């Protein structure tokens, strides 16, 4: 599949490129495509899975509710004497 694209490039540079392409018996489109193929691949940042993601969804609704109650009762209270 090809796509038409428009560039704003200095006229002298275009003439130079057209002349070179003609000497190489290539179209200007082929020359540009060949140059673009030489570009390095973009850096791909691997998607890393969160270490706890494997635990997502393993609790039943009742287990999750029980866990929330324990957290609310024991861990959401701040003892100002400990500060």
C-alpha cells in the first residue's frame, strides 16, 4: 500500500535529488522510500506487568468484602501516640 505525501523542501534540493535519482534510474519516490527504510526502528519500551497484577480478581466478592472489613477495622486507624 502506498500513500501520497506532501513535503515543503527547498527547490534546489529537490532538483539535486531528482538529478541523482535519474542517474540511478530510480524515481524520486523510490529514493526517498529507500532512505526512510534505512532509519533505525523506534525504541520500543516493553510493557511491564505490575508485580501484583497476577493477583487481580482472585478473591471472591465475599472474600474481598471480608478483607476490606479487616483493613477498615485494623489498619485505617492512626494512633497519635505512635507519632
